[in-house]
């Protein structure tokens, strides 16, 4: 029996700490729970929103006029034959990374320090330091709710259509990730541990510390066509752009927004693609500031930035 709660503040379920209450809220820990929650939403004519760890999303200040379905841990991270691991969507990605390390399995340690759940990482093809979740995902089990009845399906890695910070799941809200199998390889626990420490050191060096008050990089790193801008970027950093990609943080800095503040929201001094809620920030402040950034980057540098972070408005019609 699901425990459906009413009027639940959503800010506490996002790392941004932004958002008003959900009209209704339910935690799900299995496929059966999820099917039941979706059925409840249908019967009660409620729009619904699937929430994972809330580290890549912010809600409207008014909240959400429907049912928020939050996937949560059921402890299902299972070692299969041939160094494969099957993981439920609601497990923390960090728990999967630690599970792999404890079993001396390598391949996923570079994703150490990325907050959120496994399913959220698969949907957005989370990645860091040149490694992405797509590098290890073999197959993804989903609940397809686009037809008459919810149906379980398995997508092969190719069918997932992974690309930079995206997958087929991002474009198909009617498909909800249940679990996935990752292929790892034999490694040495001490070496995996060393790599994880190194990754965490790099994160502390480059990013504001802590998981709270932001959602990581706000914008995707765009591919730029202007050779003059690429040249300027390369001169500035003393390095090369890979395939025309320029970090959004560099463009935001060029447009003069590093360290700038609007209401309770500020562009980080340390990493200009991190937009931070200083404590009193609202969704309205955030939307205004990122709109200003987008306008200025477009008019001054001719680049259209695209949000990596998801905004959920009150009635999901934004
Ligand atoms: C400090 C910090 C650092 C970060 N660093 C990185 C980084 O290095 N690399 C990186 O890629 N990201 C990074 N992020 C962003 C974020 O952690 C990732 O995008 C993460 O994978 C999101 O997972 P989540 O469970 O929190 O998703 P949520 O924020 O809960 O949801 C994100 C989206 O996925 C959808 N979703 C969630 N679960 C499912 C499901 N089961 N089925 C279908 N859709 C689903 C939601 O509806 C939503 O649209 C960082 C965030 C923070 C706060």
C-alpha cells in the first residue's frame, strides 16, 4: 500500500533547495509501486512527475500541481556473472560506484562524486572527466506507459541512443527507467580507490564544494562554429577545444556574469557554470538570472546556451 502524502515541500528533495509544495507526493521502491502510483494519478486525473535524487532539477516557487513520484532505494544492486552489475533506478549513483569498488570492479569510478540516483544518471548520460555512464551501460529495463497498459521493456545500449548529456529516455517522457545492467571489468580495489580520491580532489579544486544549493553545471557545453571565438578561447586557456566545444562557464565569464547575483541566486566565482542558491533564492530569481545570461551570451558571443538542468513548472506546461 503506497503512502501518498499531500502538500509536501519539494525544496528539500532537490539539491537546489528551490520549489514550493507538491499537491501529492509518493515514494516508490519497486516496479509494482510505480505502476500503482501511475494508476493512482490516472484515476485521480493528476499530472505526475518522476523525481530521482533531485540533483538536476528545480521546481516552481508555487510547487507542482500534481503527483510527484520519487524513486527511492530498495537496496537492489546485484552482482551478476561476467562482472556485470544490475542496479535499481532509485539507488544513489555513489552507492553503485562504491559497490563496484568494494567488489574490485573498475569502469565507473570516474563518476565518483556525481550526486543523484542511477536512473537519473542513465537518462541524462551523466559524465565527468571524459567518462560517461553510456560507456558501461549494457541494457536498460523500462516501464513504457505510452500505450494502453504499462509494459516492461528492455532497451539495448544502441537503442538507448546515448549522446552528450542525453539519451532516448530524455526525449520520451512515456518511458520510465526501472533498472539497468552495467558491464565492469576486473580492477584493483586500491587503484580504484586512488582514482576516486583523485577525481574528488579535482572536483574540489574546480567546483564549489558541497552538493547543496545548486544542480551542478547549469548549461550544457555548446559546440561553437565561430573560429574567432574558438581561437580566443584556446588562447585564453592555453589549450585546445575538442570538436569545437567551449565550456559554458568560459562563455558566461566572457559575458561578464562570473560572481554576479540576482536576488538569492549567484553565479559561482569558482566555476561560472555553477549557479548557486545562496539560501534565499527562488525559482523566479533563478529563471531571471539564467535568462539574462542566455540573452547576453547570445547577443555578445553569438552562442545559444541550452539548459542541462530541468525546470518543472506548476502545471507542467512550460
Ligand atoms: C554538485 C553537483 C555536481 C554535479 N556534477 C555532475 C557531473 O559531473 N556530471 C553530470 O553529468 N552531472 C552532474 N551533476 C548533475 C546531476 O547530479 C546529474 O545529472 C544526475 O545524474 C541527476 O540524477 P538525479 O537522480 O538527481 O535526477 P533528478 O534531478 O531527480 O532528475 C533529472 C531528470 O531525470 C528524470 N528522471 C529521474 N529518474 C528517472 C527515471 N527513473 N526514469 C525516467 N526519468 C527519470 C527526471 O524526471 C528529471 O527530468 C551534478 C549535480 C550537482 C548538484
